[in-house]
């Protein structure tokens, strides 16, 4: 597509196209046998939801073979089954005492209602929880089983059990029964109507996309601003100042391209962008283009050159001779770390500080998401993407939903179909449904170089043919982890402490990967811990850090704002806000692409 030129950006970046760091197979290239295998795998992926059958088979084989060779362990498992049966029998003899044999975990919301304390439903729930506990014992702790294979077996068995939970069925869920009786069957009828509507939509469009009252540019992503630069991969938004004076150093936010950028500019009351502009910062935001099959060969490094490098060049044309506060969220934070290490290697000084939100730089403990990342699974995904040119939104959404299937799948089905309820959308849910695609080459390189090989943390990641090292980063860093993060577990993000040679302020906040970051002041029940490590200080392990870091109540945003302000210069008049009709106003055009 044509890209309007910006006078503040060198022509080498205006004209730069995505480069191909690694040769990618085109559809139809290679031997006909290879292509036939790829096509078979792509077709199989549609049936399995992108899960490689070989990866599951290898994991279960590893577990079963080692279990067969461990008779003492089998006796222990059998004894545990007998003990569970005794506990269940004791609970059955005393049905008037709820949770006599086992209680749900605090995070398990399936059996929290008062109706679940009534017989026989309480007995059903206890039996399920005992079975769940026993299967966890049976699938873990078998000597010799590979750690990832053990996790795959445990996780997949948990998914099967979650589907069989008594809370998922009308006849065994007392809350469903109560609502059915109170509504005289109207709730079931409305649930049936919900199911029919979803089925019609599925047949018509191939997916489910609930109508949302939140419109981009009208209800969300409404902070005033202007698109000041555009290339094939990004639009750069400069937000209008809301104060008479601003700090000299601007802020550049690099969001993940897995979803749309406006999670950091949701409604006015919870927009991080508005929070920053209201406190005197000039804010720039990268809005990534939603790729299609024609973009299959955009590589990972193109997101650095056409993304961060191009944005910094554009900002230098608007706010010349000033370093920038770089902020990266999730995968955007990983990319920002790569860009920072590259600039440090090459002696380029463009970043005044670095902030990472729920971003990983070491992927050895990347949580349950790594269960989907092994050589068999990556090859399977590559064949699926090879045919389509992109990783489709359904695969992305499915992977994240399965990590929290009780909250995002089964509880929704119960409310929607068995209780006849309609979900009340909010701005975060609306953003979550606004998914994006990922280019074939980029995602393949990301999975292999970062997840599988952990090249970035190992000093093997190459940029322009030469390795980079995070230890070259000496810029002050503010790193945020979230307690309940299923995508970037906080202990994984904490590893930046022994990778970067910089002053690091680490903050751990309540909440998950999204809701923990979108945490404006004024919310209830939020808390965080924060501690600063000097560049020359000794390393403190995560458990010791957790014990030493003081706990504070409320939103963490003011803490970060104080940190940014302390590292910013005096206030000056705001820089000019360009107005180019060819580029348009915020939120831009790329965020509207489907």
C-alpha cells in the first residue's frame, strides 16, 4: 500500500520493506511430498484446534512407559485412590457437614454458591474434587518423565476433568436447578434461544463475535491525537497534550501485535495514555497493522526496524535531540528489549528509560503457554500457517481460552446456555474480542528463536548477523509483573534482574496479564509490591524479593508515574502536533482493520 511520507523520517525508513532473515517455504514450493504432508497437517489442525496429536502422544507415552516401570509408584497411586474412597465414604455418611472431605481451592469459583453446600450437590462436588486431586497425583511425580511431558499430561487431563465437572450439567448444578424452578423454565428456554443464535452465527460466519456497544474511536481509543507516521507495518500516533507544560522527554509505547493497541487507551476512566497526558507527558503509541496472507514473509526483525526504529526516527523529527522513555507491553516489551540491546551494542543512545509491562526476556519458565510450544507443536503450527500465510485469530483466542477454560469457557457456557443469561460486555472484553492475525514467518521465528531455543536470554539472538546481549543494557528499567499472569508469569519476567546490567525497579501487582496492567487509581482491592535493585547490587531471588518488597495498597500507576517523573527533565511547551489529512486523526486506520 502507499505510505504518505513524513519529512521528519529518513527516506531509508520510509521506503524500507520487511526483510526475510530466514528463507520461508512458499505454498507449492519444495517437493510435492513435503507439500502433501504440510497440507495434511493443516487439514488435521482444523480438527484439533491447532494442537499437534504427535505432541500429546509423545507426552502420554513418556508418562505411561515410566509409570509401567515404577511398580512402587503405582502402589502409591492405588493407595491414594483407596484413601480418597475412604474420605468420600466418610463424607457420604455425614452429608449434613459441607466439605467434610475436601474443599475447593480459593481460586476455584465453580462451587462457591451457597446451594453447593446442600446435599446431594455437595457430595457430587466433593467426589469430583477428590477425583481431580487423585488424577493430579497420578500424572505428576513419576520419576524419569520429562518435565514438559508431565505438564502436558497433567494439563490435558485437567481439561478433560474440567469438562466433566458437575457444575457443567443442568441436573447436577443446584444453581441451574434453582433458577429453572424460579423462572418456571424460562431460563432454559432463553438458554436454548442463545444456543440457536450462536449456532446460526457460527454457520453464517464461521465464528462467534458478540455484538459490542464499544466502538473504537467512539467509546474506546478516544484520547485525542494524530497519526504522524505510517509505513507498511505501523501507524504512529502522537497524542494531544492536555497540560500547558510537558516533560521534555516523550514516551513511546510499544504494544503487542497479538491484539490491538488500545488496551492502553480504553475508556477515558481507565486509559493509561490519558493518565500520562494528564500528568504532563507527551505520548506516542505504535498501532500495528493487522496482517493478512500477503504478509506471510514479514519476519520478526521487521517489527523492530519498521516498528520501533521507524517510530524513534519519526519522533526525532518532532522532538529532536531528546531521548525517549520506551514502554513495552507483553511481546512489545520483548521487542523493546531486543531493540534496546541492539542500540546498546551499536552505541546508539535513544532511550532515556525502559519500562516493561508483563514482558518476558527469558522463556524457560513461560507458564502453561509453553505446553503448546515444543518441536512437534511448532512444526504442526508452521504447516498450518504455511497454508494460510497467517496464524488466524481463532487459534490465538483458543490458546488463551484453554489456559483459563473454567473462567473463559465452561462458566460462560453454563451462564449462557443453562441459565439463559447474556454477558454484559465491558471495554476490556470488547478489546479482547478484537483479535489480530500473525504473519507466518514472524510467528515461526518468534516460537523457534525465543520460546524453543531461548536465544535472547542465551546471548545467541542475532540482529543484522551479529549477536546481541541484554547485559549491554545499562538504561534504568521499570519492570511490572502480575500475580495471576497465565501468559507471562511474574517469576519469568523477574529474570530480567540477572540478564540486564542496569538499575531495575521491579513491581509486582495484583491481577492478571490484562486486568493487572489496566489498573487506574480508584479501584478497590488492588495492591502491589515494589523494590529497586541498583545496577551493582547483588541478585535477590524471587522468593527473597517477595519477602523483602514492601506491600502497598491501591493502583501501581502513581508509583510508575513518580518513577518516570524523577527521570524526566524540566517542563517545556508541548511539541507541535502535526495534522496531515492523508494520515488522519487518532485512532488511525490500522486499528480498524479486521
